C-alpha cells in the first residue's frame, strides 16, 4: 500500500504541475477544446486514483473541479476568469493536501467547502491580463509514457552517478580501442565484431543518459500561473512566452535553477515591466512581453529570460549603491558601464523603490548568482535601457556524451556539436563564392548569403603555415532558430562520440567554448560554443536580417504612425495618434467638477478642461488621456486602454469635420479615429496652465468698477490683477478706465495700454478703445498685448 501511495503522490505532483500551466494557457484561448479536454482528463485521473486509495478529501476536491470543467465542455457555463481562478484554487488546495499526505502518510483533516463553493460563483472578475504562448500541453501519448515510468522502481541519484561514470569510462576505452584497431590493420571480422560492441555501448550510453535527464518544459510549467497571478495583482497586461521546452537537463540541475528562474520572472513582472502610463509615454505596447527561452550549446544549457520593460539605468544603480553605502563615490566614478550594471549582484542591493511582498528587500540577484556558481553556472545580463532586460543563465548539462565534428584551425583541433552543423563543403567548391563587404566577408552558397567567420580570427590566432589552402572548408552552422552562418576552418577531420566535461572557469568565461573532451587520439580538445562564436564576432546572423523585403517592412513599421486604441466611456472602440498624448492617468472622481459651463479637472495645482458634456457619474477613479499640442493640454475621459497598434494606410474619412475624423479596420473590427485638431480647437487650445500669469494693472479706477466687475473676469482668464500702485513688479499690460485721450495715471513705462470706454459705439474709425462690456474684444486685446503688441 505504501508503494501505491508513493506512486499516487508522484503521479499527482506531475499532473498538478501540468494542469496549472495548462489552465492558464486555456484561459488565454477558451475556444481550444482539445486543451480543455486534456485538463479534464488530468483532473479525472486524480479523482479516480484517490477513490481507489480512499482519500475522500482529494476525491471531493477533484470531483468539484471535474464537474465545473464538464459544465464548460457541455456548453452550460462560460469559461470566465471567475471559473479559472476557482479551479486554480482547487489545484492549490490539492497540492497542499498531497504535500501533507506525503509527510504523514495520512490525509489531513480540513474543510474545503469554501474553495468548492467558489466554483459555483460567477462574477465580474476581470479577465486575466496575461496571454500565454509557447506552453503546449504534452500529447496524450507522452503523458501515458510518463505514467508508465512513474510506476517503476526508484533509484538513488548517487547510484545513477556511479553508473554514468562507468559508462563514460567505457566510451573512452572504446574510443582508444578504435584508434588501436585502425593503427594495427586488423582484419574485417574483428572490426565488424567491434562495431557491434560499439553500437551496444552507444545504446547503453543513451539509456543511462536519459535516466537523469528531464525535459525543461517541466521547469517552465509553473511559470504561466505565476505570471498570471502577479499580473492580476499588479494590474499589468503581460504576454508570456516560452520556447525550447524540448531541451533536456539533468534533474538535479533543474531543481537547483528552479528558484532562481522563478525569482527573475517575479522581478521582471514587479519592477521590470512599467505601469501602463509609463509604457504609453514611452511609445510601447500596452501588453508587455516576458519570454523564457532555453537552448543547448555543447555541454551547456542556456536559459534567457527577457522582458520589454524599462531595463536598468546604470546611473540610477550607482546612485542607489552609493546611498546604500555599497560603493563609494570615488569607486563609482572609476566603474565601467558593465561594472555599474553588475551592481545588482552585490549583497543587499535592490532596484525596487519600495518593499513589497514580491521584492525590494535586497535579497535576490546576489543569491541567484551564488546559487548558479555553486553548480558551475554563470549569470549574464544584457541591458537596453528603456527597452528591456535580458538575464541569461548558463548551466552545465552535467557529464554527457554528444556527437561531434572534429576540425582544425591554427594548428589545433577543436570540436563542433554535430547537431548545429547544417552542411560541410570546401571553400574552393564551385557552389561557393566569398566576397568582402564593409570590412567583413560574405559567403554565397547556392544563392544563399551567409556571414562568414574565420575560426582563427575569432579565436585571435594566426593561421598555420603548413595548412593547405585547398583543404580549407566551410561549415554552415545553425546555432539557433532563424540564425545561420558559415565558419571557415583549415580542415575537417572525423565525427566522433565525445565525452564532454566543463573546462576550466577561465576558459569557460571567454564565452567561446562549451566544454572540453578527450577524443580517441588521447589529446584534450575544446568544444566550441557556436552561439558564443557568433556573439564574439558581433555580427547579425539572423535570416530575417538578410531579407531585404523583411528589412524594408520593418523600417516601414517603425516609421508608421502609432495609434493608441481605447474603449470610450460610451463603449466604442476608438483610437488617437500616440504622438499627441502626453500621458494616461487616473484621478479621483471628485477631482472633476463643472464650472463656467464646462467640465474641468483638478490635477495637483493645475486645472484642465475635460472633453465631456457633463461630469461623469462614477465612483472611484476616472481614467484620462491628456492631449498636448506643445502649448496647451486637454483631458479626454476613457473607460480603458486597449493597445498600441500601427495606423493602417486605408482610412475612410468622416463626412464632415467633428470629433471623429474617420474609420479604419484593425484586426477586422472598425475603429473610430479621434481628430485631435478639431478637439483642441473646440477648447481654445485647451489653455494649459501658464507658468507665469501676466500682470494687469487697473489705472484710474475711481468708482471701483474695475475692481468689482473687471478683475474677476480677468482672474478667471488667467491674469493677475492689481490696482493703482499695488505690487512692486512691472505690469505686463495697463488697463486705463478713464475716458479721453489724456495720459493714463500710473502708466508703466514699457507696458502696453488698453483703454476702455463706457459707450457702446466707437468715436470714429480711428478709435482703438474697447467697450468695457465687450468680453471677447477685451480678452483678444489682452492676448495681443501680452504677446508683445501695443494697444
């Protein structure tokens, strides 16, 4: 019975890890019936196994989740965010129950009514703002194979290590024996017997290697759930993407990098991805992207975690380090840019502005780095300030055996992973043409242009004089998806099964090598890192970069007008050019008020006009687009920001000038375009708050009319008003309230003068005075004078 329970716990742990990521991926695409069916089968498996073992609590939880999912399958319930959140809560509760069951051997007591009842609730829970891509649910046959593997005997890891070491010694002995056979000239029957033995050793080696290996997609499985929960909690829209899940890694190594990987992803969500208004101001899409990609390079596994957030500011890092007394100001001045970025690995250093439940306590990247170094790994940071951050984890795959291609350059032998080699040919072949372009070389192979690297140049070595030019060969290498280049070497030798071990730390730190090996000739050989060679050369080997049409299309996309899509308060989808938006902000509803016949908003110490017929009748916060034309600002209330897209070329214009300039199709849906020119014109340019309000002086105000009637009008229009000799500073404009052509009392020497008359009719065609109750004429005259004119 204990064996059955252990098998159940192992199986359930795998299923729960699989189900969590699959549910989040299904939430992003509820129409995916195959994924829903697969999730249903996973939960049903737990229910069936727990019923056999008499685990009523596990059975009840899985039965409740199964029932809710079945309602969706039958079309009786919508796949909304409330359902997904409730099912995930069931998954969490099952994990906790199984963990306690594994510790005590007895199902713990507890009340699950709350999480089960939540499955029946439906509400207005917003859809999770996370899109998941690249996290495919494994095929049914893969799952069946794993279920069979779970019901096998358990072998201690030290025993597997011992077996692997023995197989490695056998492979090395086989290589040495093969060399001796070639040199001795043995007969064909002996060589045939050796070949059969060699095939058996290769099969055994493969089987033993797989015992400790595991697909890295199991490491990625919990990440979609983590991204979803944190994104919802922080109010951010994030698209999460993984690739390279088929890469295999040692199981113990995978456990060692699980926590560092989760920590980096959480950091990226918390303070790597900017808030919505900052992304809009930076011209980025509303939906941020976090990607996790894995690839194998020789004896190393590289995991790259990239986000398109704000990146790191070297100056800000230095300032925080000085404030935290991690470095002195003198040490900071002597730092190179790379050293400043490396400050994030100092103990106690944090980039967070405040302590949260996610980050900010200064216990983070230094722990990540130390944990990676303990297992022979390294951490690399590639920073693009304002555009994003990439953190690369490189860890050894442990002792392994790969098929390698032996090449020679500068009189030395090197190995290249056979899996990265696409083609081999001589440089003198008729199908190859080599041209020098812009200081570099380009190899054209049957019409396909590839950047050319000479191995001697990349390694910083000189060519061997004994190398025959006619033997030089090109190895066409594809280090990763969408990349290809040609590597020129002095000569090609043979393919061999190579036992790869990590090289010395100083050698691995160059980034050019992926390990060391001992081929059958007994001489140590370095395994080249095909991706590292590309990085050291500093060239772009992407296949898209060599496509002129793709380059032109990318340039056109960069130069196109960007459009901010939003949902208006009336529910319509509309768009406005991103270039006219100063920022997106939320203000309390009580900050909006009606005055002087229009809606206005108080933001800080400023008041802005709001495009609205009446004050919005809402509670809480109001989201505003602040439009700015370089001199004036106007606020436009919206319901929500949708995305930032490229403005299509085809626009159906409106029949007449107005708020809507026209209609375009985006993603097959009509979108109304706001006309910012018309909008700003309706509000007199928005009248942005002035940095300095002009000073108006009232002269000859003997009866107090100017003080009681005129001054309030002027202050509302944004002017300061003084009477007589008040105020020490010179006035910007003088308003003379006495009739006649005589001099105006208290006239400032350089201030323009506006004379106000009491009569409606002007004295004649040359009368430049303004009727005291003509508000429009008075304000126009004031704007003319403040701008430098003379009344």
